[in-house]
């Protein structure tokens, strides 16, 4: 007799597992522990096979019979229900491993060890907050440009235009990794060029938050490239000159006894000779590099002994460390970093800073830039700045600022 719900509920466990037949190969297996398991027995290609349909009462009698009937239809069409189920399980596993989130986290685990911790944290938080909730479970190979556009426009709609651009950029990096590893055929973000409003431009990208500066300095210390490029990266924030002025520096311009770098007028933007006081830390970097390039003309020598390193070297190094030189930090950004933090965090007078940046500073008498003006204050500022950067790099910051005189320097 076929089973009924009433009869199934009345079944009691025995000392051994017992089968209770329904019809057409379906039966209920009652375990000694009390579990009631649906099973379907059938023959395929002359072999007897058995598949499970779940546990009663989670799978009721009606649902079990529907599963049986579907299995019988497959058999009639020449398909093995057991093999089809295995294939579906593999497909589900592939879908999980090839989901956008799975591929993104795999990409992140491959790339993040070379990034500064704060940079890595920003990226994963951006993905977790703005991308994974809408795209994370989707197979990456099935995502289209409109899917991505809907997601990044959601970010833009809340007023975070820059974040929407960065999220789209990260998605592009993930898709290119998926293409390289065989999980996607192409990168659909390439179809979205111009789909978002352009970022506001006008300034070089620069990190100006002290905690992020510390992370950048630690990333520079861990840079795996050449000593020449790493030395340029280390010296850049200490002297905050323009990238071209740094790149073309010549050994003949440095006076270590006076701790001073004299940049000739022909190499300066305003065609005015410029003095850069050197901190103890800057001198140490230069002296460490001198055995390698000291016999050449240029401090940061290139492959050609008569030329300096490439103008793209510093930015390329920043990108290798995981920094976007268009939106996060560029070699030129060390100037904005110093200008902002020297005034806002250390309270240095703007005129002193502007003179060290070699900007024209108009005074009440109409006098323009003077290469030697505020030289004493500038020397003190450069050493204080180098010491402050060391504290940021170590993760410590000065909680209170000392009293200052009119130039913004310590009074004792």
C-alpha cells in the first residue's frame, strides 16, 4: 500500500533500519535513531542505483513523490538522475568559486601583501560596502557593463563621485585578473569609459592625512625595487621639491658640510636659484646612495650613465606599492603633503613654507621670492619636518604643539 502522512507519522524506530515502500521505487528508511529518510531506487544501464531525496518531515510525502517523478522523467529521456545531480553540485561549487566576491577576494589576497595596510583596508572596505552586496554572489563571467554601471551609479547617487570611480577601477582590476585565470572572457569596465561624470581635477593627488602619510612612508621602506628609486622615494617627502628637480639632482649641487642643496636657476621652474636645507635624515639617505652613484653626474642615475632616472620611475614605484597616482598620491604630491601638514599640524608660518616650496611670495613692499629669505627658519623647519615624519612612520604623533613665535617655530 502507498504511504500516507498519517502512517508515516505513526512509524516508530526499531533496533535496525527498516524500509517502508511507497510506490514506483520510492521508499522511506526509518533509522534506529528515529530519522526518516527518503530514498529512490531505480535501474539505469542495467545497474541498480539509489539516490536520496531528503529527510521527513522537511521533505513531505508530496514533495518526495514529485522528486521521484522528475527522476523517472530523466530516466525515460536517457539521463541518469544521480549523474545529473553530481553535475549540478559541481556547477554550484564552480558558481561559488567563480562568483565575483570569490574572485575579488582571491585577487585581493594576491595583491594586498605589497600594499600599505591602510591602502589595502580602504580597498576591501570599499568592495564590501559598495560592490559585494549587489554583485558578490553573481558568477563573474556573467556580469555585464550595465550590471557594473548600476552598482557604481548607486555610489555616485549618494554624492561619492570619487569613490564610484575608484570602485569601478577596482572592478576592472578584478575582471582583468578573472580573464587571466580563465574565469571571465573580458573586462566589461572598458565599456564604461565616460559613463560616470569626470572627477574634479586641478591638483596633483596627494596624501595629507598624517596617519596615511605614516603608512606611505612604511610602504616606501618596504619597497622592493632598486636602491636608486627607493632613495628618491625616501628623499622626496623630506625635501618636497618638484619631481623634475629631484630627478635631475647632481652630486655637485650638494654640500654635506653645510647640509644644503643648491639647485641652479636653470633647473628651477621660476628660473631662480633655490636653497634646500637638508635634515640629518636627508643627508643619511644621500650618503647611503653615494657609493653607488657618487662617481656619476646624477644622484639618481639612469641606465644611461649620462642621464638621470626616468621621469616615470617614482610614480611607477608608487603604483607598484598599490597607490593610484591619479587619485591617491603622486610624486608631485609630496609638496602638497608638506605644505598642508607643516601648516595645519605643526603650525609653521605659511610664508616660510612657501619660500621653501620656491613659490613667489609677495610681501607688503612688493618683493618677490628671495632664495635666502627665512633661511634660518627654513633650516629649523626642515629638521623638525623630518623628525615629525619619523614619528608618523613609527606610528606615534605629537599630541600637543609647542609654543611658537611669529614664524611658527619653537620659542625654546
